[in-house]
């Protein structure tokens, strides 16, 4: 929750509306030896009772599936460039960021998939400092493209300069997409 964000903070009423129309706002399932965990990151740092319930569930869920390949999906990225970057509209703020990353490291998550930025970004979230000549050890961290539109604040990244025919980059179809995880 940041007063200067261009979006409102999550409410208990919104969470219940989501539950009514779509089902559990956090959940997990197994498929072919992998544990997929879906987390409601907009509730992080909200102070809502739901946040505490989800946190307790997530800690128990990961502990009860120790040893399985773990893939996690959520909306907000913990960070875009660095785990200690300043708080912004495009990352989780502390204390949830540190707690979430430490939990994923403790359970050796293989991959984290996030949305929110409507652009593809990839990084390896290293579990320990990396040195040349060593094998990197960590979690693959993917920010996914959008299926609907490119956010204007990211529209000048990558392919071409934004033009008026694409609503200044918002409709740049080459930047839209989705992931299939195999």
C-alpha cells in the first residue's frame, strides 16, 4: 500500500469478490512431479487478516511439499533489477519482499513467474553471491508479457519506437504474449 501509487490498495471486499467469481485467491497443485503455487501478492503488506492467513498457508504448503520441484506464480514482482531496490509501483515493498524471497530460497524454488509490468524480463535470483568460474545457483525469475496491452511506461523498450498507430506502444503486438511451461 503506497499512497502515491496509481492503483488502489487491496481490500477484504475485493478478495471476497475474487473468491466468489474465480475461487481460492491462493492455491497449489501438483503436476508431473512439480508443485505449482499461486500466491496473491497484492495482499502482501496490506495488514488484512487475509494476508496473515495466506502467509501461514504458504509457509505450511511449502514445508509439506519439501523436495518437490517448486514453481511459484504471483502478480507483483518482488523486484525488477535488484532485491534491495527502492520501493516502487513495480515491486513488493518490505517487509513482504524479504520474507517472500527468503521463503522461496529456503524451499529452493526453481522458478518465479510474475505479471504486473506487462513486459518480459528474466533474471536469475541468486541464492548466494556468484563468482566467475562458478555455477550459478538460484531461482529463475520471469516477468511475463501481457496478453492485452503494453504499459505505456515500458512501451519504448525493445523492438521499435512507439508510434501513434500503436497508441504510442500500448498495442505493439510483438511485445504481447504468454508462457507455456513445459
